[in-house]
């Protein structure tokens, strides 16, 4: 499908990439660039999907141990960034969030939080990632749409 | 799961309902209340999911035959309304959209458009529906989050 | 301010533009390209703000005469498109909505609806427009954020 | 206007309130309940508007000293919470964010960040707050829409 195709080399494109970054490479990126998110660990990644776990005990909480709303927003933003980096095949710090929409559905129980991100659009200039956040019991805590702009040279030809 | 449980009778709840409205009942509701959306037809519905098809030739288009953006917003809004009505088990005109967020991903090809709506939260006061719009080729045209408020008596006890 | 500056000629820029389109020029554009929105009339426009009136009696309504939610979304989308065209100084059909978020605040009374749009960001690739919709009594009916992508050649150098 | 009226006592309403909380009362609330936001200080508050300053040096930053996106989301979420508390006339921890939409417009310069929040809707169940974030030079860094649900008894009769 158009919205899940691999980046193809072309006029504006960089040299062909070897493939998506691995979870290990993405976790190394988090350790280097996002020390605030040391609680997070990517467990699975492809060019279209990413799973990330976070130890809730190491995140900002509210009374009762639930993870704060902005911290949940931070998790989906990070997962989207990592998915885009995975797809681009290399660290791309110039991928920047342009907008984030998050709906808080149920307060997550204390404990592990899992973020599942999937690529809804991978364009030459804009990427749209849909993400869901679930607590350890599997209940949906939040749903989010994150839009990133990517430098034109980074993405190669795409659909938008 | 908390976000997909059946409505249960309780203190604020109406009499127990027989079950979700059927596609036929929902289509009759569209014909009565939404004559602007005569192009739409529900093909599948449960308390948590709904599929709706629309004949693009009968919707507002832009040059080239693609469906206009606001018309796409109208489709996801309608699908969300119908899913909530299905879940409530009866027509509930006082279910009102409180917010709608839509990301346009790829311009849909002319022809049939399919909207897939799923219930992310069914609360006593607020419902959140996630929807995707695909063209006849199956390509993702848009992704949306729609929030509805429902009258307290309609929903029965829920999670928020 | 950076977010309200005039487009300046530069490396990627088109020839210098004469200035924003006038309300008359924008209304001619609506008549040519958006026959569905014949009820709308721009009454004021600059490079950063735009006012548009719509005759509610000629829009899609709901029982009671209130304007339908998707029709309200259509008004803010159109106002954003026209503001961006005004700023660019010429009709730019390739300006495309990438996302729209609208909060419905109060059901508008039947009658005239006024949309006020202002440019929050005018970048090389992305424009963000904030819009408010008020009914004839001046009550706030809806508030919206609309993001457009503009073709790189159209906008000239900007901030993003 | 309906969207900016004072809460009036009525059937569902608590005892009449003395008036909005003062900046001093709101700052005391932040110190007690939001130690993560010790960098924030309310400088002005009414029932419809609130201004809050944050010392960027004490917030989560990205390389170059710019404030991280999720931290900006946290500021607008906090400002919305405080504005709603101010309007209600007393601390209301059960006011919960139901959704947050933020558009990142320009990376803020290091230094002071100012959040300006205004009440777009103050309903019996839902409140919608619009917020803008500006850096020390006055440039618009972000624009946001935050929706809160408030306990029915807290808000008194309203518009929705």
C-alpha cells in the first residue's frame, strides 16, 4: 500500500538504506539522546511498527501511582520519533514533532506501560504515526496521533 | 477490558438494552435523520466496531474526483455517531460531537470509500471513537479521533 | 514576529508578490473553485487574518436549524485555505489540508456564522491556522486548528 | 457571552463560590501538588484567563537549550488545570485531562516561557481551554487545545 511502502531511492533521496534500525540500535539512540527516557526500552521495531515498554515507577506520576498525562504524551512522542528513525534507517535528529493529539481514555495502573506505534503515512515531508498506550493489564490508557516533519533529503520520494 | 465492556444496568442506567442495533436499523436511522448522507450504508456493526461504505460519486468532491476533506470528516463523524447508537442499543440523537481530529494521509481515489470505526472508550459521559477511511484500493485516506458526549441516562455506568 | 512575517524572496522563492489577495479576489476564487460554499463571503483579509461570513440558511443544518458539525469543519477549512492563498498573493490550489482539529463548544443559533482565522505559523512547508466560529449573537460555536502543506516553491523561505 | 459567564448557583451547584482563586493560591497549589513544575509561577488569573511563566532552565530541554515538546505539552496542561481551578474557586483535583492537542510552531529560545490560557467553554461536564506558549522574545512557540472533564457537582449548571 502507498502508506506503508519502503522508501525508494530517487532524485532527492539519499543513498539506499540497508533497512530499518534494530531495537538495539534504537535503544542506544535513546540512551545517547534522551536521558529523560531511560525508563523506556524498544522491544520490537520494523519500518511500520514499533513496540516500546516503560517502567512506570521511573516516570513522572500523580498521586496513586498513575503516570501523568504529559508523561504519556512524551512516551508516544518518543515512540513516534523512534519509529521514523527506524524506517529512515539511521538516526535523524532533525525529525521534529509538528503536532501531537492525545486522548486519555483510562488512567493506567501503576507498573509497566506499553506503547504501540504504527506508521500511517511516511511522506517525503510529513510522517503521521498512530500510537496506543496500554497498561500492564492490557487496558487502553491513551490513543494518540503524532505528526513529524522530516528533512526532505532524509526521507526520499514519498507521497506527501 | 474496561474500554470495551458492555453497558451494565445500574444506578443511573436505563432499563437493560437488548443488544446493539443492527446494520439495517442503523441504515434506517441514517435515512430518517441524515438525508445528506444518503450515499452511506452500514455493512457491519457490533458494540465495538462498525463498517460503513459510501459511494464517492454521491459525495462532495474536488477537481479530479477526490472526496473533499470536510466530507471525509463528515463520514467519520457519522460512523462514530452510528457506532455509539449501536452500542447504546437505541437511537440517541442527544449524543453530540464534542471534538473531531482528522489527519489526511493520501487523497482517496474516486469510487467507494470505507470507514472503519472502533470504540476506544465508552464512558458514562464521554465516548472516544477511532476511525480510518480507506479508498476502494484499500489505501488509507484519513485517520480520525472523534469524541462524543452522551446524556448520562443513556450510557449507564462506565469508566468516565 | 517570526510567525507573522511577510514572505521574503530568496533562494527557493518565487518572484516577489504584490501583496495579499483582496476579499474580492478571494470571493471570486470561492465562486470558481468551491461552489459548495456559495453561502460564504470574505469580508476582510490581510496576510495574517481573515474574516468570513456564511449564511447559515444555505448550509447543511440539523433539526432546530443549527449548522451541522462537519459543515462547521468545512467553514474553518475553507477560511484557512483562503487565508493562506491571501498570504501567498495568488491562488494556490496545491495548498492541501494535512490535519484539522475542531472543538465544538456551543451549538450555533440559526443565522449568520462568522469565521475568524489567523495565521499562527507560515512556514516554507507547513502553515498552521487557528480559527474561531461565532454565531450571530457573538457566541463561540467552535474553535479549530488547521494545518496545511504548501508546495515549497509557493511559500518562499520560512521557518519550517 | 455564554462561553465566558460566571458559574451561577443552581440545582446541581455547590454553595456559591467567593470568586476565582488568586495567583498566590494557585502557586501554593502547584507547590503542593505538582513538584515537577516548581519552575512555574502564575502571574495573573481570572475566571477566564491565566498567565503563567516558567523558567526554561529548570525544564526538560533538548540540545541547544530549547524546551522539549512534551514539556511544552505539560505547561499548557498545567495552565489549563489551574485556570479551571481558578474558575471553580477551589482546588479540584478531580478535574482530569480528557484530550490535548498541541501544534509546535517555532522552537522556543532558551529562557523564560510564558503560557497564556483562556477558557473557551466552561460547561457542567467539559471545559475547553485554548493556550499559547511564547518565548522570552514573544515569539509563538506552540498553540494548544486542552479538554478537561470536571465532576458534575464541581461546575454547577453550564452549557454542556
